[in-house]
């Protein structure tokens, strides 16, 4: 029974720490390049032409591709940091 209470305590500590981490991330401004991409996606299509070329969907320009890669890398780094914190919390609770 005490081990389940310990596990619950560890789980609640991890939950609390993750909430703190992600609250900080949500409050941070987006990098300029990523913000420009978001602005482009939010803007109405100025061409008035909603059809795609015969060759397939429009290719994203370099800035969009770079912003996408940057966002994916930031997401991976956040996930890696989360995993390290969880492992550290687990190690701290076991010994």
C-alpha cells in the first residue's frame, strides 16, 4: 500500500512539474520565422484561386519548410527534456 502512495506522489509531482514547464512554453513568444508562417496561414488567400495546379498541391516555399523543421526540432527537444525530467524524478524517488 505504501508503494502505491509513493507512486501516486511521484506521479503527482511529475504532473505538476510538466504543467509548470508547458505553461512557461505557452507564454513564450513564437520565433519570428514561425510567427510569419502562422500569419501566412491565417491570412486569406489573396489570389482568389482555390484550385491547385495540375502538377499537384503547391509546394511550400523554403521559409515554410524551414519553419516546419524548426517546429519539429523544438517539439523533439521539449519531449527529450520531459523524458529527462521524468527519469530524474523517478531516480530521486527511488533512492
